[in-house]
C-alpha cells in the first residue's frame, strides 16, 4: 500500500513515529506554529523505536558491561555486541574480516582513529620532516626505539605518505589527514563549481601523479552541503589500481540509502567506512568505524588505555588484549548510545532502506523544484537530477540577504529549523560560492580576529525519513514571504560578532528546554 506521501504504508507508519514531530512553539508576529525540522544533516530526530528500546533496556538490564557476575551485566555486554553486529549488517559488512569499532564524537572520532592507526603519532614526524625520504640513520634510530614493527611501519610511511582526498569533504575527513601526514602530503581533487560535482578526471590525474606513494583515498559518499553523491565503487577501483586503500565517509550515506561495503568485484570493495550515530536517527550515540581493523591496530593500542582493555597489569608492566574492540574501547562505554545505534539499525533494515531512499529522492526533487520557483533564490550544485544523483541535502541563498538572517527569520517567524554557514566544509562552500583570493584573505583576517559577521556561507535544508511535502511547502511559502517583505524583515535584525542575527529591539523567543527547569518539574511530580 502507498500513502498520499508517496511512501509505503509500512514506511509511513515508521516515519510518523518520531519524537518531536508534533512540537508547537511560539513565533514572532503570529500564533504558535508546528516545528518544521529541516536540519537532519546536522542531527536527526529520534524514532520511538529507539526511545522505547532504551526504556526497555534501562528497566530490564541497566548495568555496566564487561562482567559475568550478574545477569544485567551479561545482558548489557551482549546488547553492545548485538548492536555492533546490527550496524555491520546495515552496511553489508563481512563479519569474517570486518570489525565494527565504536568511537567517540561521531564520524570525527572514527576518522581520527583510522588516521592514528595508519600513521601512529610518534612516526608522523618522519613524514612531516622528511617528505622525500628520511636518512637511513634517522630511520634506524627510531626503528630501534620502537622495535621491529616500528621499522616496518616507518618503511611503509616513507614509501606511502600521501593521502588523496577532495575539496568537497567535511573537515572531519580533511583535518585528521593534514594532522597525520602534514599538508604537503594531503592532495585534494577539485570540484566543478558550476555543478558541485567531484572532478573525477582531476582525481585520476592526482592518483597517476602520486601513484605508489598514495596510502589512502579518503572520500565522502554524500556531500553534507549539496547532497551530491559520489560514484563510490568507481573511486574504490581507482584507489585500488594504484595500491591504495579507500575510506568512505558514510555519515550522510548510511542513513539515507542502502549501503554494501563489499561488491561482487573485490576491486570495488570499501576498505574502511565511517558513520555517525547521531545522524543515523540515534542522537546522543557514538561514531563507528567499519573495516579490516584486526591487523591494523595489532602492533599497539591506538586510543586510550585503562579499564577493560588489558589482560595483565603490574606496577612495572601491562599486557593489552588481542581483540581489537576490547583493546580500542577502553573504559566504560556509552552504553545507551551503543544500544541506540543497534536499535535504529535493526529498525531501518526492517523498514527497508530501498524504500527510504526512493521516498527521499522524490522529496529531494520536490524541494529543489520548490526553491527554484522562488525569485532570487539560488540553489547550489547541479539541479539536473536525471544526470546527478543527490540525497536530501540542499543549500541555497536568497539574493541580497545574509544567510544568517535568512536562517534566523525562518526560525523566528515560522519555526522552521535550518542551518547556515559553511557546515564544516569551508573549502567546498568557498568553491561553490567562487570566493576570490581577496575575499578569502579578508575572511581569514576577520575569522582570526573573532569577527564572523561577514563569513561567506549558505542556508541548508536537509531531509530525513520523517520529512513531508508539507514541510517543503512550509519552507517555500516562508521564503516567498521573506522575498516580498525583505526590507522590513532585514531592518529588524543585526549580526553579532559571532555571526548570529538577533532582533534589534531585543526581543527573543523563549527557550524550548532548560536542564534546571526540566529537573524541577520532574522533582515536583516526585516530591510534591
């Protein structure tokens, strides 16, 4: 059965069962309005299945993991492992060779882990100081200090210190590599400013130029700015042809489309995949790195040391566990976050990612078409959806109005949640905006002085499984009103140095949540 929304009945029921969809808040110049949440790319809302599942866990088995002493502890440990497997199945992993590693701070934590594993910190100095190869005596001295595995790692680093990435990356798939091997060893394939697409010819040129020196190709599957989807399989083949491995940033891919790490052709396999739980409809959860990690970190502990990751400890020595997930997830984990990711992975597989992707494609087409019908609205990236595959992420500007003002207006007058700025993707946004060198220098000066009032940027509307045609129409109608009444609305605001636009008359909407107030209300019901 297909509903009026274009979704199957099964998907439609799931899409309507999210926390916060019926939220109504006060706005300026009118009665309270239903919240329209178009900021899913930043963080997704939580489905009832996650909330209900967490309540069931806390009621039945709330405890710490890593113990067999009591049932709740055993069940907690098993729940984490169940979640690990669910995430792996969601992305089509091979449990015989791939590991699902939970990390901190979303995809950023996962990418940083891989950077430290591929390029151990004490060895990075070799690459940065000697980009053309270190003197033998220096290598021997460092290898002696680190042991035999250190010598092997140094040889590998010297032979392959280059990371190839792209201009369209989120900072979390750019900065870890710059920090790991130095900016001189990070090369970025450019994008085509007119379409926002990755220039595959330039990527091929970079791989041919650096060939045997390339250790890793790190590419996003879906842009968090334009939603443009990269040809992941083709890029994987390009990387493997020069002997490199490939990392795919799947933060915006996994929540919105079917993902399979392994292809019928091994040349098109994904070696490493990072994802972010809070973008996967599990806010407050963790990041994850999926791939062939067992041998990668066998030589050492890459992250923290402490509880749960050792076999033996004395005052003089300690022995780290062999199992990757045990040795690299030290301490008490984010148990609710881990379980939340497993719950939502199971739910998405049950509902069907193919149907989710199809429904989102239809809404993306409607969103772009609606924005293009508004005078003065510029949409970034190719809008020819017969030629360019785009997910539900669309960035735009309104002619003559700062992006921060547009976002503030949508929130204050219409209760529409969007995001503005550069979305942690400054190189890509600046390329799409065609920022010249003079503007770049001025922007850099302002930012380093703490002045973000004139920061170039865009407004971003992003869709989730719960997004509807009504949401898109609400955005379109609000923007049309802004265009008609732009002078009056612009006169109401001024930017602060942090780039936030605030009412000149000092009016502000009330907060929707306060920790102290929430605690007090709950205590009032308990204590009277």
